[in-house]
C-alpha cells in the first residue's frame, strides 16, 4: 500500500514538473517583459496540451506566460543593434539627442520627440553599469 502511494506521488510530481517546464517563460526567457503582440502558437499549443492532460498546471502555465509576456512573438522591427547606437554618443560620453532621434527614425520608422523640453532623462551610475557587465566609458 505504501509503495502504491509513492508511485502515485512520483507520477503526479513528474506530470506537474513536465507541464510547468512547458511554460514559454522557461523556453523563451528573452521574451519576458513584452506587453502585447501576436501570440506564439508553439507556446500556446504547449500550454493547451497542459490543459488537456493536467488542467491546473496548464492554466498556471498560461497565466505565467501572459503575465510575463513570454507568450507573445518578438517584434523585431523595433530593435536596434547597440553598435548602431554608439554613433549617438559623443567623445565626452554624452548622448546627442538629434543623432539618436535620426538613428531611431531611420532604423524603426518611429519619430520620437527626443527634442521635447519636457523629456525626462534618467542618469545611471557606475554600479548599474557594473551590474549589467558594461564598461563605464563612452568609447
């Protein structure tokens, strides 16, 4: 009788683990933080399989994917290579808003109001750069 409970517990644990591992947050961690977009059919399908076999873990996987944004396909038209953005940094380490605006408009087609007097710029510090693994120089 005791071994039967162990087998049932092991099967239940393995099934829960496999469904929680099917979560798009684990497969595509780079997609976290997206707010909207087209739903990835692969991630939605894996979560749907979880609902078919194990209702609660499948619903949890859907909830996690929607909450983190990992269920959405990435939108590549709004991404700019960091090397391209280096052109907007002057020799003194300050960002030239006019150059940055031109680069963003050329690469994405978006016309951002970077020359707006109400624009609030956040300044970073050396600890933030070090946490991201970046060198504190502009060159």
